């Protein structure tokens, strides 16, 4: 629809970014990725399991034409996140200004991003030429600092990873959007299609999700739902919705009623 | 010589290169990256770079993630 | 998608029902109706303006293949609503068990349906062989009585007509759905795409709207958004969403992190 | 004779039928319905049914509505 | 505070009306009633258990000075409700224009009021000289009809009886308030203190509750909380709250900061 | 009620902390402070206006027995905040481990706290022996870091200062509470009484507000409302509320209905 | 004679008054109201009003309710 | 000598102490605190501590705030 998402000079036809984790098998994942219509998918970097031989790699199952967005999931310090990104760059076999989803969490329980470490890592990675997309709390000040640090986009959460709580604080997102000069992508928290549509209607540039699709009873159907919901929310945002009013107003003519 | 690979201490032949290590580990085809003592070893140098005793090595690949 | 809406023996491919009021011109209306993908559209019955000659009628602008759902908008009594339906049947040139949207409002200010008069009219119209779709408040008891009176579907409001407030009370809708044996269609209140998706995710069988599309800055774009949102919400409902949890859970593997 | 059409009192020729009324009002092509004294006059009877003085007539059509 | 609740010519110092059901014992009920500060309490009318002898009656446990508001709970038809009110009047030993809480439910599952039967009963009871306080759904039209039928106050639900869901639809309550000429009392749905405060802040004249207090782990503490919450909400309503704004504004002076 | 708020070894009978800014005059402020029942009030530090002579100082208008909580409002860097606290300590004429409300904002528009600078200042102030109460965003990780830095309490916002939006994100507050070992006080965002009650019901230890009272049409009435609401919310939190259920349950006995 | 009291069929002495019924049922002190065949029997008439065979009686009191 | 007081450049008598400054500014009774060149001057030292040319002084008090 001539309304592409542009991040760090790269253009993506879809505003939906999807993950590759938590699927019950690769075949289901592949079908869901295709149904989602996404052209950017997140992947994690992990030690190769030296005992498991010949096990088909993830990459065989990612549809052609989808770009990879390696993440730093599992890192709790800026240093580990930076090391992980360097390995991810190597795995990408070069590529100029490689994309990375920077994610530095505080701990394994709260699963909230550690803003201090995230900002520290972002500065290092930008200096090293990465195209950095940081996952962050919905803190307008932190989001602005990440933008100022040179991040190509900023990805505030809608709610904690995998919580399915939707957009907990649309007010903060609105303030973030009004002060941002880079794309804002809602990352994490979406539970169902209307959550994704609502995020887009707020004016965010994209939505990133994994659990909402992979964890649904029918991941392929949910992937399709999310594709449609992101398109619907984007269109509704641009179409200019009607104002909210306490009292309604008739949608049929007031005059010309019979027997009046 | 002994070295640490993905957190485990293993016995490796002397003078092994990174490329040799991967072969030794039976890794082929796989798209992997190697970190030696905290520094990435670029693919181009796999054939030259020799390992040393007590090296700490990380051999990683992409897996599903969100 | 083999998931049609069936009302009173009629089958509709789309679960979105749209109105024809409030458009700035017929051309815009036609484009929006086509974009909506709806195959059922509401129309009002009004006295012919005897002074205005040769003015192209509404029907010339309704895309072929769309069924008409005449409403009784503007009626404040059961009697006027019944007379209006009889005239609508004549305008439809017969047709067996003609569809009518029964709407009896209390007054021109609150614009809330008058349950008592609506139920009275429903009984008469069912007896006369109409396929009755009543617009009603989200009162579970009244909705049940309308179903028991023989209505082919029941259409509780999400919010007052034209208010754009969305689904004000999802709890009532859920109770209505759990006790209904006929299709439940949310009529009125939807303001933007996520509202329509949310309604469908609750499990309603369809959504009827007019102002949200006709009153948008770009009605055609909003009509497309609504088409997608209704499909998204329906798919998400059937796909089985993930549960909501206060704490998240990682979407990437917990083990195998470097340097751990 | 005088009758009320759509709420307004009008002078009509004697012995006019419903069909005649529509013609008299210059209505053609239009998809309209007619109510006479509270009862719908089916299209099939437009040509036969004669109007009487003081009839209250409603001539309606579909318009845009929600 | 010179801000009494006046219903049908009777004046009540407290705007909190409490029930007497569901307590684990009469002693706890009495303590809770006293803590609530209410001066109007609801009671039910039931067949005397002829087998259980000498069992101390409820009335011994209701603090002196509290007026009784007999309800018609358990009635599913207008007739049963009317018969129950006549018996209640007899139990009150006369009293002019006796107060009754009219409650006619649809069924034992949904527990929603049956508007049609409630309105029918209200008309009979008003004609017989009762001071009728009907429990009703939050339907603005039905509430208006109950007022027009001569009810002394109208009591829309916040949410279903005992659900603890709070004020599900503040929009409807606001519309009801703007169109009412008799006191509006929120009956049912309140779960905790902030729900009661919120209801009062909307401008309702009183709040009626039973389960929220009787079902709390500590009914006496909750009764005190509700007393304070109703007072707080009423005061806040009259004090005129600040407007809601997306962006904040400093509460300390902007000038005179050191080193500026 | 033997349920005092203890912060840094100090005990406060009231869990409501109020500000002294934005009042139309000192007399109104004094009346509101007294009505609030608070025993801790915030004050700002500003350059003495050398031109305005003999103007009665704020301190003459603060009721006896209220402790002062000097803030660092207006500071945008850790350094300015630290300097301001040192001056505040001098103004307090010593006192061991003086209380300060640490507030470092990002800018004059968003009015959101700058977590990075706040944390930096907190570490310095704790080292200098201050009892530090930092105002912060509702970021569970940042709140934990402030606690670990030695802050005596942590004060996440409910919504931006003066916005009156209430508790925007109760989920984050709940997570903060479940992970905190020091008192959590909601600072900013409260607009009306039910907001304060809701915050307390979540389990927070106190609520700090200024604009909601000073900006109300009747500040004294609103101060009273807030006093009652904080007490109500605290009591309700401790009383153990009933669970929320989609379907209600009768509050009157099901058996013994006449004519059954 | 037999009558129905609170839904149960019971045997009662002939010519019993409402007051007698309450005494017969051992009800005293209790604040109760009595309905006979659908009509309330005012307290003032308890001593006079005689019951008849097949009467349907309701004897009620206040209980806790919301 | 010239010094900066609360952001404004002012002319002050030579050898003025902090206590003298406050008197010079007509400040009495007021509960104030003084910062000299970034450092607080404790009240106990107001009588001793002498100002120097180009000093940057802040004289502050409590005002209403939230």
C-alpha cells in the first residue's frame, strides 16, 4: 500500500515483525511466518549443542526473503549483549550496518528491560556500526535517550514479554510518539489482534510479537489475524477516526419519517 | 591440550585451528560463529587462527527467539 | 474462509454490516461500501421529497450483490416501526421473510433503544413473517426475550449510535453470548478498527456500523480497515489467544547463552 | 378533492388511482411504496385502488441510513 | 456534613446503604453494620422455618436507629414481587408509604433484573402507596420509565450482584444521572472501596452493597472502608476535580531555581 | 489505627503526603493541609526574591507538627539536585539524616523523571547521609536499583505530575510492590479520591499529591476527600476484597421464597 | 382439616384462627406476617379471621438479604 | 566589589561576611540558606566567612512546591 516501514535505511513492506521462538515444531513456525506476511523475523544466538548432531538448523525453515533480526535475549549486562551482537554479525556473514534487536533484561523473573545497561550497550553498538533496535520500557525519557544515542528505531513494550496484557499504557506510548524522530515499534505484550490494531492506531510504526502467535492454539490462524490487524490499525490511524462523544447522533436522517 | 568450548572443558589436539576445531566437533554446513577468549574470530581467519591451551571458545548459531 | 454469517437462513460471506447514511456524497458512499467488503447494507425509509425531481435514488449507488437491510430509524413507537417495516417490505418488492433492522428509540437526545417498544414491535413483525434483527441495549435479559420472541439475530449496542466509544461493556456482551442461540451482532458504538476487532474477539457473530466509516476523514480507507479488523478479530477469536499473565515469560530459550 | 400526501394537504383530481397519483406527482422509475390511511397499498393494486377525499397518503423510498 | 440523602421524603445521614445477607454470623453482621455508618439496611422476606424454634431473629441484631429496606429478592415475576412487598409492609407494622427495594430477576443464573416485570410491579406498588426503589440494569431508558412510573429513587447496577466487578459502564450511569430527577443509587457490583468512591464521583446519590462487605475477609474493616470511600467520593464530586491532561504541569514554581 | 507509615526510621500517622504548591493563597493552603491530616508536606527550594521585602514566608503557614519534605523540583541534572538538597539540609537547620524528595526531570515539557540522573544523584545523597525519597517512572527495574542504592522509599508516578490521569499502569505498580523491600509511595498522577483509594488498594504504602488538591475548585473539601480515600483504600487492602466474577451470586437466601 | 402452610400440607384443628395458627405452630415473639390464599391478613384481624379447609397460608419473617 | 547574587551581578562593600550580606540585603527573620561558589556556607560560619570579589552566591528559602 505504498506505506512501507523504513528502519535504518532498510524498507519493509510489512509493519509486523515476528519472532521464531516457542513453536512446537519448525513446520508450524514456517507456516505461521508465511501467514504473518512479515519480512523481518527475530532470532536468538545460542551455543551450538555439540551433542545433538545433524539437527536441521532454524535457518532452513525461515521463508526466503525474510530478513533476520538477531536479538540479545538472555543477556543481563551490556557487555554480554555487545558480545552477542558481534557474534550475530558474524553469523549474518557481514552485511553493512547489521540489524540487531538489543535486549538487556534485569533478571529472569520480572523480565523487564534494564534501561541503564541497554543504553550503555546501545552506545557501543552504534559506534561499532550496528543498526540498533532496542527493546525498552515505555519510559519517554529513556526512549528519547536511546534515539539520541543513535538507535535506528526504539521498541517500547506494550506489556511484559509473553504476558499478553496488550497496551498497558497508551498514554506513555502517545507521549513517546509525539517526541520521537525515529520509528517507534511496540515490542512485547500483544496478546490478540485488537491489541495490535490498537497499537497501530496510536500511531506506532510497527509491532513486534512472538508469543501471541506461537502460543496461540492455532498459530497460523493467529498469524493471519495479526497481519490483518496491523494493516487495519495502520489504515484506521491514517483514515482519521471519528471523535468520541458521550451522546450519540443519529446515522439516519432526522426528517421525513412517516406519520410525523 | 585442554580448552573450554561452550562452557565445557575438552581435550583438543595440539595446534588446532578454528576451522580444525569445527571439523573436530563434526560441525559442517551449519552457519556458526566462533568467539575466542572474548573476541570474534572472523570466518576469513578460521583456517589460519591457531588455538592455544586454556582458550575459552564459544561456538554459536541462530536458534528460534523473539 | 468457509466461515460465513448465517442469519434467518440467509448466508453472508462478510461479518461486517454497514450503513449508507451520513456520507458527503453517493460516490464516496459507493467506494466505501465496495471497500468494506460487506454484502449487507442498512437503508432508511423516508417520505419521498416531492419537490426534488429526478434526483438519482440511493439504490443506483449501492453495489450490485449487496442485500438491503431496511431500518426503522426515526421511530419512537412500536406502531410506527411496524408501519415502516411494512412499507420497507413493499419497497423490497416482496421477497420471502424480508429482513428488517428493528430500531425503536426512546427520544432524539439519548438515542438509546426503548426495550419495551422494541420487544412489542418484534412480536408483531415476527408474526407477520419478517426476519427481524432488533437493535437493543446490552441487556442480557432483554436480548434473551428478543430471541425468544423469534428474532433471527439480536443486535446489542457497543455504545450509543455515533458515539465512537467502542465496546463499553464487554462483560454484558460476554454474558449475552453465553446465553444466546441466535447470532449476536454488535450494532453501534464502534469508533475505530480495534473496536471492531475486539467485538469479534469476544465471539460476536458480526458487527454493524455506519458513522465510524462515513464520518472518518477518509471513509474508503476506514472501510478497508474495518473489513480487515472484522476478519482479524474473527480469526483471533477462533485461533485461541494466549492467556493474560501479570509476569511475562521469555520468548527465547533460557539456556545456551554465551559466557554463562 | 383534497388529500394529505406526506403530511401536506394537496388538491387532487377526483377518482385518481394510486398509480395515477404517482404519475400526477411526477414520480417515475423511482422505487416507491405507498401507504393509504395506514395500510400499505401493494404495487399490484396501484392501478385499481382509487383514492377518496381526505385520504392520508404516505409515499416513501429508501434513503441512506445506518 | 449537611449533605443528606433524601428519598421519598425520608432523610438519611449516610449515602451508603448496606445489606444483611451472607454474613457468617449475626455478631459479625452487627459489628459491620455499625462500622458502615449506614442508617438504611436491606432485608429479605422469607418463609419462617417452622422446624427451627426459638432461633433469635435477624431484627435483634440490627442496630437501633437503622431503617429497614425490605427487598423482593428471589422473585422472578411482578406478581410475586408485589405479594412480597405487601407482606413486607405487614412486617413493618404499617408505617406510611413503606420503603421497598423492588428486585425482579430474570433467572437464577444471569441474576440480571427483568426490566419488563420490574416496571410492571413498580406501577402496581406505587399505586398501592409504597415508596419504591427498583433495582435495574443500567439502561437509561428503563431508568427514566421507572422514574416516570413514580419510583422514589432508581437503583441501576454497577455490575451483577456479588460480581465485584465495580462500575462496568460509567458512561451509562452518567447519561442516567443527566436525565434523572429522582435520586440514583448504584446497587450491586461494588467490589472494593475505590469502586464506591468512583460511583459517588460520577454524581450518584448513594451506593447500596452487601457482598462486598459481608464477603470480605474482614467485613468490619471493609465496612469502615466503604463508609470512608462513600464520603470521600461524595466530597470529591462536590469539590470539583482537576481536569485530565495528557501532559502534566509542574507543581513547584518554574522560576528561581539555583544556578539557572 | 496502629498502622503508621515508617520511612527511614521516621513514623507518620498518615499515609497521605501533600504538597504546598499552586494554592491561590497561603490561607487556603493552610486550611487544606489541616484538612488532609497529613504529617509530611513537600516544599521547594528557590532563590529568595530580593526585591520582595517582608513577604511572610511559607513556613509561617504550615501547621505545627508537620514535617517538611524538601524537593528538588526544577532540577534537570544530578548535580543541581545534589546542590539543592545540601541547601535544603541547611534550611532544615540540621536534623539527622534529613528527608529529601529527589526529583530530576528530563525537560519542562514531558515532565517525566530522568531515571539515569535520578539514580546518580540518589547514590551521592545516600552517601552524604540524606534520607532519600526519589520520584521515578513506574519502571520496576529502576525502582529496584533505587532501593538497592539505599533510598528509604521509592516513589513511582501514577501518571505525569499534574495530569490527573490516575493510576495509568496498575500492573507495573503491582510488580514493583512484589519486588520491593522499602515503602512504595505513589507520587503524582492522582486526580480524584478514587485514584488515591485504588493506589492504596494495590498495596502501596502511601500517596503523595499536590495538584489534585490545590487545583480542585474546593481544595479544602478535596483534601478531606483524599484523607478519607487513603484511609479507605488502606483498610480495603487489608480487609481482603471479594474476588471478581463474571456472573454474580445472590446476596439473599435462595430458599424460602413465598409461593415457590 | 388440612391446609398448606409454607408449601407443606399440614393437619390443623377445625375452626382455627390465624392467631390460633401461630400459637399452634409455636410462634411467639417473632415478628411475622401471614398471607392467606394470596391475601395478607392484617395483624389486627389475626384473632378473628378463621381458617378454612384447603387454605394456602404463608407465614413469613425478615431474614438477612441484600 | 562585584559579586553575583541569585544570578544577578551586584556591588557589595569590601570584606563583607555572609551574615553581613544578609543584613545588607535586608533579610531578617527569614529562614534562608547560602551557597558560596557551589558550596553551602553553614549557618554557624555566616559571621566569619568573608566574601571575595566575583563570588557567586545563592540565597535560597523554602517556597510552596509539590
